């Protein structure tokens, strides 16, 4: 059985699900039970016909598929039966593939170089396959929560009105933007709250003086400090020091975020539970229709709140996202305040609060909107900070918190561990690209010269192609799950869903750069998200995407040489296919960059 078995089963899975749309409400109906059985039968036939399965392998595959389908029922996917089929197919295919691979390697005679290379590749395979199962399990769970009609509204109690201190950190923000945010806070339908606006490191008085006057008019506190260390975390710590002694809760609001009047009224009641340390609501964007980039990337931002946060809320491992949320004041002080060393101080605080045994509550209901970046370059900068922040948190707390004895559960540790580790996988994409180009060009040159070394190079092409198929299957299946989520949750059509998945792909090189920056130990500083209207008179250049363009050219040249010179052998054709897939990934970045205004 070839390593293409995984690809074969996943391809069939994709085709089946695409043909079975729509299936938004799949309660236990007879027809859907039969479609799932048909789905399994198609998988078995596909694997047997194209991979020449033996009777034993066929029986093992059917057994594994049935067991995985039954076990996945305990993932609360009763109303999402296709989700169970996805998990069953994925898990059974991976197990059968790894068993067959172990059987082949056991009888394969290699030298120490071959065994070492095989060991490295197999470790990488297993790591990516485990990540894929974790990602798929999380996605199916979140989709099921979305499709469930039994979602409960947030707890409300009109008699519970603790005093709330609202903190608004600003720095070099447009006056009209901050003014709208502050006036929105003055309209909150809640009887007991204060507002503290902290302006740190703004040099131009024309930017902060009008805000000061606005705060005085509305009866809010205003603090201007310049210079002040710690970026946003420093401003929030200063606001914490000036918070009223009667405040029980703290709300954090960004300079561009306009809250709806009922935000506090609807959400403070969950803090009647003394174990709740923080509450987070989804952050929406009010400039979605600004241009092609905002329309293309709004699903990426929404995905985090509608899928990732929703899934993590089921195991008490959500993060505080730094805006449109509430924190228990005593818990914040107990944790030591905001960490001024972290460029993602909100997520960092979440881990420390969970470590103390507190709970985080996620309410999947929007209570306002802010501004998202309007250019692809600014979006890359923002996500670079997110990726770096996740890596910093994982590395900083790996020994002292994630692997240490404390009140964190296994799933909480796994979520925060994955938050950093999954970013390192993007580095493998860059390394695999370099290896594809080097080996393909070397083989093409040797083959053109008729060298006997071409056969040896073909052997290494086969080893690496074998591993790369699994890695790229991980990426392809991830895109499929994203496509599925956009179709189900947001009711996107095919073109919209593919475009949203392409937006995710376009950030992979940004993720790889963040991981490389972390591995190289480069110093990182807080990059403020731009909240001003873009300068449309500025000319667009290729500076931000020269790296991706170079990779596309290198891969295209290598694949063309391989196709022209090499004989038509399966390993070479698979190599060309994998190279074209990576061109698609880098090309998505170039495509989005040229769409940017």
C-alpha cells in the first residue's frame, strides 16, 4: 500500500461532502445513516481498488472506520453525522497507513544514513498527522455547537450590578475615532461604572488634548503619560492603579471599538460564580465593506471567534482577547496584573488566570464592532504579532506552567501548547520548498548529463516525496475543513468559501516568518494595529511579497525542468504535483497583496 492511501481516502471524503451539501441540520434521520454507510463503502472500494489492499487490510480498515465512527459519537456530534464520518475516515486511514509503513520499514535494509533520515521523516509524519486529528476533532466539535439548536443565552440577573471600571488604552489615535468610542461608553445602559482613558506615548497634543476635553465633558478620567513603558500592557497597568477601590470588574475596550449599550447589563451576571475570572465576547469589524482585502479577511477574523474560541470554551481554555471582555479585578491583581514583556498580553494573562484555577466564559454574541486593517501588509503585521505571541507564551510557560504541576487540565495544557507549536509547522513548509528546489534541480542536471548519480538522487526524491505527501495532505485537509466551516457556519457559496480558505493560506509565509523570528531569537516589539484610513495615493510596490514571488519563480523553474528532463515515473510526477501545490500557497499571498489598495 502506497503513502497515497491517505490522499486517496481524503480525496474521496472531500468529494462525498461536496456532493452532499447542504446538510445543516442532520438529526438522526434514516437517510443520513444510509449516506454515511455509503460513504464508508466508497472509501473501502477506493482504497481497495487503487491501493491493492489485501483481505486482512480491508477487514482492518472497515474495523477501524467503524470503531472511530462509534467513538466519535462521544464528541457530542449527534446532530452532525457527517462530522463523525470525517473523523472516522481520517483516524482509520492514518492508523492503517502508519501500520503499513511500520511493516515496510521493518523489513527494509538501509544504512545508518537511510535509517536516520527515515527516523526524522517518520517523526515529522506522526507529528503532523496528530496535529491534523486534533485540528479536525476541534473543528467538528465547533461546527456541531454551531448547528445545535440548544445553545443557551448568557446568564442575566438584573439584581446583580457590581461596579465596573472600563479601561481604554490609546496611543496616537485619530480624535474622531476615539471620540466615537468614548461617547458609545457614555450610552451604556448600566448604573454603576467608570471610564478611564489612558493615553501613553502620544507626542502630538492635537491628538490627545481634544480627547481629554471630551472625557472631562462626560465625567470620565483621562491620563496622559509620555514616555511610558510597556506599550498596551503598561497603559492597562496604569489604569489598574487608578481604578476605583469599589470596582469588582474591569472591562477593556480598544480605541476603535464601539460597544452596544447592553454589553454590561447582559454579561456581568456570570461573575456571580466566584470561579469565573474573565468573560470574552467576539470582536466584529465595522469596516468589512471597505475594500477587497477587508471583505476577504473578515472571515479569517470571525473564524477565530466562531470556531476556535467556541471549541476551546468547552474545555475552559479560551483566551481573553484584549477587547470587549470583562475581568474580575481581584483575579487580575492576584495574577500580578498585565505582563509588559509580552506582545500579546491578553492571551498571556489568560494562561496565568487559568493556572490559578479560574474559569473563562465565552459568550458567542457580538456587542460592538471595531476596525480591522485595510491593507494586506497591515494584516500581515498584525498576524505576525499574533503568531509570535503564541510562540512566546508557549516557550515562556512551557516548563513553569504547561508541564508543571498546577490546576491546569490536560486539554488546557494541550491547547496552549498547540497555540505555539502549530506555528512551527510553517517553517517546515519553507524547508520543504528549499529541499524540493535543490533536489529537483540537482536531479534534472544529473539526468541531463546522463550521470549514474541520478539514480541515487531519485532514491532521495522518493524518500522525501513520501514524507511530503503526508505534510501536504495535512495542509489540503486543513483547507477542506476551513472550506466546510465557511459553507456551514456562514452559508458561503463555493467561490466565497474557497476565497476565505485562500486568505488563510496567504498568511502561511507570515506564520513561517514569525516562527523563524522566534527560533533565531530576534527581539520583537509591540506593533500597534493601524486604525486610520489608508492613504490611497500611496503607490503599491512588490516589497512586502518579494520573498513569495521568488519562491514561486524558483519552484516553477524546478518543476518545469523536472517535467521536461525526467522520465515519467510516479515519484517524479508526485514531486511535480507537490511543487505546484506549494506554488499555489505562495501564489495566494501574491494574489492577496495585489488586491490590496
